[in-house]
């Protein structure tokens, strides 16, 4: 493998941070003709790691361009649409290009909408499970920040949030050097080496989420949102020509006390990949890299964050956080995977800054091999410091 799985961590977290600039727009979203708005980001990065990684996204302790993001949105009183594209630099500019979103939606009213196209799936608390740049282990597993092709109904008011989606297929493979893993989301893919991986295609995904907000103590600003999600899909094994299934669920809660936030997610994944050679794990791919993921596991996420309300020296939207996620595998011979992150993000005018220090074990994003989320290949902790500096428009 010529490039490290660490580069998969160039994850598009602009959506997890604040919007740093207004973008370029034409028209008015409240008018019948609507508003067309172009926004995006150009981001660089610095990284330092304590592990040997000869196939890295570059040398250690260096600055380089990370990615370019362009988003085109449209909205009027009844309709809305979005196209989101990403260009990543591993060895040269735009040597990996993905389409993240391309959807159109209709607003029945202020509480209900229907969207069709390549779009985020609703599984767990929102699309992102926290504020971290690298996101949690479950992003790499393929359960967090996933964008698939389908239709989704959403209902949201002051007390309840419901979402039901049907996705006939994933978002597809784009420009890159891998066989089938050049994509934004962690999907089932064709392994580059079928002797050590699988060849699966996920279809007919039914994904549902329900949540309720509860005010626990209004005087102290104590409130929570609790909910649950379920995922059921069909897996077509292109080698055995048999059909398998994926079943996953989670429960979640976001509790707020004034400026403090605590996010908790717990769940499980159960995959039958109908594969005679590799029945214990399946190949997932994202950001131009395939890797193996255990078929049967429990998982959980904890994140504590604090939103600084007042600017400090013109730095706004300051939020420090600490996040821990674990992927606990059912197979007794498989080693569990863990990721601990602490970081902070803020913006100064149109400049966005996010720094993060990561400790991880059996994590293909930070020094582990492609089997880290399956059998595992180490007992020690790898460490990585990542700093993102970008211009947002």
C-alpha cells in the first residue's frame, strides 16, 4: 500500500464546525425564485505522529494542502437542493475526488420534508457523533457520517425528531488509485486483494431514527435529547453469489447543562456477509483505502465538550472537547479497537483552526494496518497530533 490509512482522516469536518463565512449568494431564499449559494473551504494541515508509517500521506512534521471543498445550495419556500464535492491531495492535487452530496428536497411545511438523491443517512445522533476532526471509530466502521443514494422523510418539531430513509445503493466509487474505495463514506467495497478481503455490495438499506427532547431543569439550563436508530440492509456477495445482511442499532443521548454538552452513543453491528473464505470480517473502503472490519461487535462513544459563549481576541465559536470511542469485537481472538481524542476548534474571521491529539489502538487511521478493525495487530497505543488551518468562504 503506497499511502497510509492515516490519510483517510482528512475527513470533511467543516460540517461539524461553525460556518466561518457567508459564502457567495444570488437571490433570496424567501422568494419564489429562491437563492443560489456557493460556499466551500481550502484547508491545509500539519501532522506529527510517533509511529513508523513509510506509506504515509507525506513525511512527518510537515505542512501541506489537505483538501478543497465546494458546495452549491439552492432554496426557495418549497424546494431545496445541494451538491457537495471534495478534492483531496495525497501525493498530488486532486489525486482523489469524491462527490459527497447531490440531492433535491421538497418542504411540506416547516416541520416535514422529503429529500431524494445522494444524501446523509440518519443513524445515531445526527450525521456526526461529536465535534472531532477525525470523527469517532464508527466513521471508519461505516456507521457515522455516511452518505448514500436514496429517499428520506424527516419530521422535526420542538419536541420530536423522526427520520426514515430507504437507500437502494451507496454513493459509488470516484477518482482514485484503489479498486473500489475512492469514496467519501465508509461503504462495503471490492477489496484490492481478494485473498485477504471481500467483495460485497450493500443494497436496499432501511434506516430509521426517532428522538425526543426533554427539559430536565429550565432554571439551570439542563436538557437532553434521547433516541434510537436501526439499520437493516442486503449484502450481495459477488464471489459466492449469495445474499447476506447487515443489522445495526444504537441508542443515544445528548445532555446539555448551559455551555456543557455530553454525547453518549451505544449500539451493536451484526453482519452476515455470506462469505465462505472470510466469514468473520468484511472489507470497507473510504478515502481511496480499503480495510477490514469485524462483522460482529458492540460499540460506544462518549464526548464531553464546552462551548465558549464570548469571543476571545476576535476568536469565535471556541469549543474544546474530549472524545472516546470503542469497537468491541465478539470474536475472542480479535483485539478491540479504541480511539481517544482531545482537541479544540475556533475561527478567526474566515480562517478556521482545529487542533487534535489522538491516542488510538488497532485503528487503521493512525498507524494500524488494514486489519486493525478486524483481527487487530497491536497492543500499544499510537499517537498523532493533527492541526487543520483553512480558509472558508
